[in-house]
């Protein structure tokens, strides 16, 4: 995963270099840690003392002795600190509190209109977070980091949304700064497709270094993992495939002001609009389109299949640039399953080079609901438990 800030593992207290070997939760003896780090036992003991004072590690069950006294082992205390994961969509919010091993301890979901503006929305998020923490017998002091996904472009370095089309009032809003008024911890903000890509990638059945996650819902976007790292691009909008022009979009104008965008012809809202014009008056969005597809409605199936072809046209070009091993299609419209994927595969296999598609796996995302939460928690924990994060925590506790 991409490191949230540039780090220097040699800075600060130095406790972080030992901690990285304990992040997996597996107990280790001081002798093992000394061998793995190349440090003297006395230096390892100093590092462990610092981590113990932070409350991050503690004694584990005695190890197996090879003669004499059993070795004393130490391990990560998973519930010593917590992380808050937040997945905000156009009309919903999902929250979860996780421990240091990314085990979900408590979660909540409810409807929430992102267009209500940043302060009302974030105030509700904080209120829900307090409720989750209280249910666990914990409070804000136990939070080590916050990870947030937003449904629009985000400057990752600043955590500020950048002209998000469905988020009025959010442009340039200092999301981390708002949270820092309530909880003094690192706050990592990214767009929702990137965090979904992180979540889905973490649960693939095999290690994959080159991965493309595509979300097809009210909007269309992609999260790119190349060389094992999330690629955000210079301004944080890498993967904005929804505004690539497609042939079937001639004469169709997008909300961005351009003509022929993929999102203008293949998003869930546009498919719903097409079906309403065809006489399906009870269609309001992508969820209803999927319902019609499941019921075998031929108009809906044809519309979804064409949306898959349009998406496939853009993905064929993306494959030539990125050469992914796996493409996972998620978002609300992924519920249309093989009807959508059939259109994608039809064009991809026709247009992309055979070598690029020979072993290409295109499938529906497995983490259909929890990918965003999982990615947000990974984002938070990756930063909080990085060498820089541990050193910053140690420095703050000794200040």
C-alpha cells in the first residue's frame, strides 16, 4: 500500500523498527528480535520498553524452551488502540471501529445525504463514532487514526476535496482540520474508489501486484494498484475513467460539461433514465435497474449489456496502458453480474492485445459492501503503525 507520508525509520525514538516486526500479532522473543534487527539485546530491550510504555505491546505466553528457562516473548496488544474507518457515499455513511489487527469490533450504516454539506455530515459521523466507541466501553482517546473515503476527487496530501460534482459545499474543505478539532490523531482522506480498491485488493485469493478496481454506480471510476502500490497520480484523480469519451456517447452531454463521457451513458442513473423513457416509470436509480435485470426484463438486460460494452471500450485502452492481472468490477451496478461483465469482456477481448488478455481475470468484486470500510481502515492503520506513525506517537507521549 502507498505510504501516506514520506517516512524515516531512523528518526524519533527508534521504537518503530522493532514494532514493525510485531505488527503481525505473532509473539517473538527478545533473542528473535535481536537476530532479525541485528541490534544488541540491550538496544532491543530499550525499544521494547518504549513500546510497552505506549501500551502497544505486552508479554505473551512463554515460548518453547530449548533448555534452561523458557524464553520470554512479547506481542502486539491488538485492542490497545483503535482506528476509525468511514466510508461516505452520495446517500449513505458506513463506519467501523477496528483494532490494530484490523478486526472489526463495531460497525454502523445509515442513510446520509452528502449534499447536506461538510459540517452537518461530519458532525453526524463524529456522533456515530462516539456511539460505537461507547458501546465498546472506549472513547476518543483510544483512537489512533481515522481513515475516510469521499465520493469525489480528493487531494490526498491535504485531505481536501477538489470540485466534487455531487458534493456541494465540499470543495477545498479541510476535512482533516475539522476532525482535529475533535480528535488529535492522523486523519487520512481519499476518494471512495481508491479505498474500495485497497479493500478489494487486500482480500484477493492470491497476491496480485497489478490490479484495477472499477466502481460502476451513480458515477464511474477506477482504483489503480500497480507494482503493489495504489497510484493516485499528480493531483489525486488517477483512474477518473468516467469522463473518458466513448463512441456511443456522441451527442450525449455529461454533468461535467463535456460530450460523450462514459459516465453519461453507462452509469446507474443514466441507465435508469433510459429505462424510464422506455416506459418503466417506477425506476429511480441503479438499484432498480439491477432489480429489473434480476427479473429478466429484456430492456434492462440490453441496457446493462451495452453499458458493459461502453465500459469495455475504456478498459481496453486502460489495459494497454496498465496491463493489469485482475480487474474487479464493483459498485451498485455490479449487481447486474454477468450481464454487465459479458459486455465488458466482449469489447476487451476484441480490442485489447491478446498478450494482455491471455491471463486477465475480469470478475465481479467479492467485497461488494465492505470494500470501502476495509480500505479506509487499512489506510488509517497503515499510517498509524508505520515507522513514522509509531515514532510520532512516542515523541508525543514523551513531550
